[in-house]
C-alpha cells in the first residue's frame, strides 16, 4: 500500500521539459533516494512534492489525500536544505519550536517536544545558541530536528550533506538514517552521490534527463541495471565486446571462450554486443569455477585500505578490478602480466 | 607625494566643513556681551514653540517610520523573492523623490486634495497630517528602501522563506518573525535617517501650514540673531545623535548575532 504516490508528474520551465512522466510509489516509512547527475530534475521533483513548484501536469497524493493543489504551508511536510536555512535570528530551541508555534501548540507541550528533538540529535546543551555559533554539521542536525518537530507526514532532504566535509557527511548520513528508521518517517532524499544513496536507501530512483530510469533497491540497481545509463552512472563498469552464439541459451563468445549470460539476452544470433562486468567480478589469477581466463598488463595500483583497485590493459582496453587486501599477499606491481578470471553469470547485459 | 596630497585633501575637507560650524557655534555662545554663555540656548529651550514643533515633528517622524517600514519591507522582500527582474525598475522608482523637488510633490497634493476636491484632506488638521506623513514617507523612500534592500541581501531570503513555509508559516508570520527581525538593523538605520530628514524638512510642512520643526527654525532665523545658530547647533546635535545611534545599533546587534 503506497503512502506517497506521484503519478505522471511533469514540469516544464517555458519550453524546457525538465521532469517527464515521473511515477513513484513510496510505502509508509520507506527511505527513497533520487539519484542522478546535475540538472536531471531531482530538486524539481522534490520541490513539487514540497509545494514550492506547481506541476505542469500529473498528481501527488499523500496518505490518500490529493495535495497537488495544496499550498506548501498546508502540506505538513518537513524539508531540509543544502544551505541549512536555519533562522539566524532565532536560537536553536526557537528554530526547532518554530513549526510548533505556527501550529499553535501550547507552550508546555512545545517545550517538551523541543527538548525531545534536541535529545534525539544530541544537541540538548546547545539549545540557547544562535545558528552562527554552531558548526555546519550541528546546524544541519538542528535543521533536521526543526523539520521533524511538527511530526510531518513526509521528510524531504535536498542534498543536505553536500556542504559538509567527508567525515561529518558519513556520520550524519548514518544518523539521519537511524533517526528516520526510529521514527518510521517516509523520506525522500536527493543526492548525486551514489555511495550515499546506496548506503542509506531502501530504494533508489535513478533519474536521467527528467525521467526515472530505474527504481529499485540498491542491490538491484547496482547488480541488475536495466538501462545503459543506470549501468554507467552507478558504480564502475568494464565493457567487453562479445558475439552472440546462442541467444536462447544466453551464450556469447569472448575471444576463445564461451560465456553463459544471465537471462535477458535479446540480441539475435551472430550479433555483436557489449557485456559489462563490475570491478569486483574480475578476479586476479586463475581461479577455479570461472568460465574463462584472459591476459592483462597491470598499469596502475591504488591501495585504498581494505580494497585494492587495479587498472589493467586487456586487449587494448583499460579494465578496473577490485581485490581485497590480504596481508600475506602484496598487490602486483605495474607492468606485470596477470591472468584475470571472469564468468558470464556476473555480466550485465547492455542491450542497445 | 601621494601621502602629502591625501593629508592635504583631508585637512582641507575638515576645514571646509568644520570652520563654519565652529564659527556658528562660537557665535551662538556670544549672546552676552564680552563673555561666552548659553543664553541663546536657554532662550531656545524656554520657547514653548520649540517644544511644540519639535514634539510635532517627532510624532510625525514616528508615523513616517511606521508607514515606511510597512511599505518598504514587504515590497523589498517581495521584489527580491518573486520579481528579481523588476529590481532595477523598483530601485529607479524609489530614487525619484531625490530628483523631483518636494515643492512639486506638495503642490500636487494641494491640487489633488484641496477643500473643493473629492478627497478634501487639506480641510482638516488630521487630514493634512496624514498628507504630510505620506509626503515624508516619499522623501525618506530612497534611504529606507536602500537600507532594507541591503539588509535583505545578507540573508538567503528564498531559502528561509521556503523553510518557514514548509513549517506551516504564512506570509504574515514569515514577514514578522523571520524577515523583519533579520533586517532590523537595516530598518533602524533607515528609521534614523528618516527621523533626521523629517526633523529638518521645511517645504512640505510650510506649504501645508503645519507647526513643524523646520518652519520654526526658519521663522526664528528670520527674526533673531543669536538663537538661530544655537538652534542649528541643536539640530546638528540631534542628527549626529541619530547617526551615533545607528552605529550603536549595528555594533550591539553584531554581538548578539552574526548573520549565518
Ligand atoms: N526556476 C527555474 N526556471 C527555469 N529552469 C529551471 C528552474 N529550476 C530548475 N530549472 C532547470 O531544470 C533543470 C533541472 O533542475 P534541478 O534543479 O531539478 O536539477 P537537479 O537534478 O536538482 O540538479 P543538481 O544536482 O545540480 O541540484 C535544470 O536544467 C535547470 O536549469
Ligand atoms: Mg538539486
């Protein structure tokens, strides 16, 4: 049963159609991320849900109520902005209390709700400070508390972490996810950082030029991208040119070896096509259980801690491989010739 | 060499402005023959008309400030938020009072609102005060608009508005609780400028025949010798006091809260 339903949503600025036939059903308590490159319309979708932009066509319903024509201040939706947007003239406590005051919540109840919220974000001792006396991460947490205080039906976040430095970004995104799960609040999170989207979302909507290309769990999006755009945008891909040998059985030829692809091959017999493999699907060395072994020359080695990222040249093309670090086995040095194992079952079929 | 010229210009400028002031002050102290005294000042302060006109102008400047704030803050806010492309036009309009002489404005008023017109505002004291307040608001408009607009530039008007809207606030709440408090310093400096303008204004008050401070200064100047410079010194002191208050407000509020 979907709680927030967006159907056939479109938005044009003049003649520029920036959101095209956008459909999404969000279950109650679900955490959805809108992921896509800059300018693909993520913010525009979010702002239409918030009521800051009027859709050109389509509808938005929340909990069965049609909100498309409703003013922003009548929607009971919490919003967090990239630029924090705390009210500079109000203290932390007054910022959090703002929505409750507007609603006319009595003083005593308001105060207890504010301290509950400040405890939730761990800033109870900062209640009397002004926004300019807080760090960016603290300000953004206050913004979260402020958005959540009036118990909104939906929480919308527009790249709330992109103004913060890397460490704060990771800890705050986990905090947001934890609070979201604890309160069970339906959430839409906009980001162009795929790692961010994948680590905290129940489902991801990958957007491309105003269209929702694919909707699915992070696992599905990463492992079974349905369009070439999604495959390229999320994660790193190595593409290999293959020739179809038996399209019904999903068998293709890569060099001298025959690979069996997962179901979904649509190209006909004898067709030239491309398959893609994630860096972790390629194994260094001759591994048992893999369909074929190809030769490559190591060009770059990036030691990243638990993972070592290798770039190797295979048949003129550069491929990327991830292997786990092992203390008893130093990585190969650039220039060495290596064997790379791979299997058709790990491949992503790029139709078209 | 450039240093020399800089100093020369500074000293020349100071002399240019200060000498007449010093001369005037000195003269105002010379009412009693052969010694310096505050006699001229005492005379001014003993004059009931001084207090009456001063009080009248003070009351009218308060009204002007209120009208100005109610007119300018929402306008400047709305233009920044919804009509940014109209800003040059609005700025031009607010500058018009600097180009159009007050006398033109007041003659317009008298022609439009005289006792035989549809709206005979000049027929009653209250009506005339109302007209005068509107006139003063127009005169102060360039200063008020500029300072409020500058104040709005220091905050992210659009995002703060959206944040407040998503929390359920309507326009009045947003203006009163978010926008106005954040441009308070700018509003106050506009208010002090307005006060200074209204206290010194002569043309409108004289032609509308209202007992304001400006016409009183003129009247005194035409009939007395020592009191007018004393009054001028007092007027200067008030104006400088306003400027000092402006500085003070800016300083103090910086302590309370810096703009994020
Ligand atoms: N008010 C507007 N008027 C005209 N065009 C607009 C307006 N707002 C957005 N656009 C256009 O709509 C498109 C989508 O913008 P949007 O802000 O939704 O992108 P986004 O996916 O959020 O990008 P980013 O990751 O950079 O924030 C862009 O091409 C932008 O230029
Ligand atoms: Mg955006």
